[in-house]
């Protein structure tokens, strides 16, 4: 259609329709412009809810750290798409430029001659703790050293980051493949203590025993720090700066705290997490 014909059709329209027609036309043009200007980046991560979730397929449980990163970049007009990668391939995915960044523990990069090639930016102060039933320890769990807990049956997971510490202390550790198995064993009295990261423990308890949450407790003493990070190659300075700006924004505007509240639900948020947000 010739442009002259288009204008003739426009001016032949009833006057009441022209403003609506123009509004729709402008909306479509702006939407197209925004779509063109939206930057999309791919970030790799493992499947380890409630901390991480690289697989965004329907029905998958989200992860607190992957949610935080998505919101931080989103505040800067950058859309994040996650790519689920096995932990053994995470370092490769970043160093070989398959992704723009990685979300997860720093331990992925230790001992692989890659630590000097990347920047770690802490996202969330994850840490491992003992969980117990209040009726088993009515006065709470008090101990100075791990060795003080000899004689108790402790539930943990195969391949877990704390295995070395527990075994070095000579503790009796019963291992399973799934955190929920240990939560059930703890509730039934088949183990005395459960080791897991703070947010993972409460998530499992809330899922399995929503009516008995108050019967469980978490020891405040930290077994091991395991901070989660977003990890960039050092040459990604522009992207690093964009993330840092966005991270500052979501800490200040309450978005970060809102995410944390959603994951802890009715459970007390550890002081170290609140201090990290400030």
C-alpha cells in the first residue's frame, strides 16, 4: 500500500477512532524498541534448590541465589536466562565463554587453576548447621568442638561439603542421597542430628512436616561457611559493574529482603543474613 493511500485511510477514519489508533501504533513501536534494547545473558548454575536452580523448566523449584541474580540484573534492564550445567562442567562453561557468568559456590573453582581468571562476588551467606528435635535436646544444642558430639548419630549426604570435617572429628555419620530422607529420619528419631545449610533445612522441614515445624530447631553455631557467589571472568568488567549496580539497588529497595523472606517463610532469618543485606 502506498503511503498516500495509508494517510487517506487514516484521515477518513471517524475522529473518535483516530486517538485509539494512534495510541496502539505508538505502543507497538515502543514495545518493539524495548524488545530490541533488552539485553539477554545466559548464566550457568547447578540444580540444587533451594539455593540454586539452573533448570527453569515448568515445575522446578526456584533457588534463592538464582532469584537474587535475576532480580539484580533485571533492575538494570538485563534479562537472565539460566542454563543447567552439571557441577563438573560449570568451570568449563564459564572459562570457555559458553555463558556470561555462573552462580554457585566458590569451591567449584578451587584446585582447578582457574581462580585467578575469575571474580567472585558474594550473593548470599550460606552456612551449614546442625538441626535437631527440641524434645531430644530440650535445652538446645551446645558444643565447643565437633569432637564433643561423638556418640550421636548424625545424618548427612554423600559428597557433601562437610564430610571431611565430620569424619576428621571422628563422628558417626549416616549418609543418604537426599536431604528429605534425613529430615524424615530426624523426625522419627533414627538420627540425633542433621547437617545441612540453614535455608535447605527449613525448606525440607516445611515441605514434609508443615504442622510440626515448631518441633524442630537449628543450632546457631556454624559448622562451615559456604557463601554463594556470582562468578565472572575478569574481562567481563562492563557486566560486573552492571550487576554491582543492580545488586545495590535490590538491597536498598527491599527486593533482596523480600526474596529472603519468601524462602525462610515463618522461620527466623539468621542475623548474619540480615547483616549482609545492610
